[in-house]
C-alpha cells in the first residue's frame, strides 16, 4: 500500500470518529440551548446537524474501509462535555458551541474548501462535496448562537478560555515535521491535506476568520492569538 | 484560500440567521444553574473539539 493511501485511510477513519462525536454533541447541545433560548433557530439547526453528522460518519467510514482501514464504530459511544466546571449551564453551552462550531466546524469548512480547490479521485470528491454542503450550516449555527448570546448575556468570559479550546482541537503533530514518506500530491487526491498545507489552513482560518469573528461579538481574541504565536513558535 | 469569503459566509451569514428570530432573553432565575453532574465537564481550563 502506498504511503498516501495508508495515511489517507487513517485520516478518513479519524474523521468518521470525529463525525460520530459531533452528532452526539449537537443532539445534547440542541436541548440545552432550547431550554434557555426557546425562540432561537439554533436548536433546530443542531438537530439537523446531528443527522448530517450521522450521515458523514457513514461516508467517512465507508471511504476509510475502501482505502484499507475498516472502521469499527462504537455504537454506544458517548461524548464528554468540554466546558470548565466553573461555568453555569448557559455559559458552558456557549463555551461548547464556540469550540465545536465557531472554531472546529469553521476550520473544517476551510479544510474542505481548500481540498475542493484541487482534484480528487471521483469517489472522494463526491464525499467531500456532500459533506461540505452541510458543514457550512454547522459553522454558521455557532456564529448564530454567539451573536444571540452577545446581545442577551455576557460573553467576554470566553476570551481567556479560547487557548484551551485551541489546544484541544489540534493534534500533537500539527506544528512538527511531516512524516519522511509524506506524498502531498497523493494525499490531496485522496482528500487529505499535507501537514504544511494543513498548518497554513489552520493558521489562516484562525487569523482571518475565527479571531475577527470572536472580536466582532465581544470576545477578546488576544489570549488566543498569544497562545497561537507560542504554539506555532512565531514569538 | 478565500478566507475573506469564509468570514462573510460563515460569521456574517451565521449572525444573520441568529438575528432572524426573536432575541434571546437574559435568564435571571437559573443564572447559576450548573450543568448536570454527568455532563462530564472538565476541570478549570476546559477542552476543545477535534475536527478534520
Ligand atoms: Fe460532518
Ligand atoms: Fe459538522
């Protein structure tokens, strides 16, 4: 098996798990948000998003299997809440929505649009297209919730907590060296970014989309920026 | 990479959707309501969500 195929199979298997967790998270958050903001359009978006993520789980798992890495999904999987314990329920929900949607789903959208700007094998491209159509909404529902909360409640508490969200979203190797046998072209054809491209997309999205977005709604992006400069070794 | 376009579509597009319904209310009653104990919240710092 080529190095690209092996790495891509692993990446799609990882995505299948990430999608499964997202489905569980959105089901839970939909209920919590509806409990304090019954007029919000966000809970309905989240319930639809949870269904999307279940579809994405299957798509990613199938692709991983075709590439030689069959995924065994735990049907009884549960997903842990991630907010600091000190937050009340409403603030904890905001924390989790910002981490999951404003940061992670926004990053996923940037990855998908970057991938779709180059060519893939037809089956891979079809999956990328299907998923990207849905992820737009998943990111938007985060910004929708943050903008509502910025009017109704206090959101500034999030600023110093953004570094924790960022630390939890990247994988350890993001700022390291790529594997010696990395094949960027081969990876791209199979729907995966090379490490340097992945890093560029991650940084660009934070600097030009996520941080300005947080700032727009009253969340100080500076603690996040400082964390990033440190993590990326740009000090 | 069209970051500017992503900002418009995702951030501004999302805010627009959020504003389309009635405003959220500040809740005084259960202001200090804690998440259920089994919600698995982490300690002081909080965590993040892995993505693609
Ligand atoms: Fe997804
Ligand atoms: Fe998603």
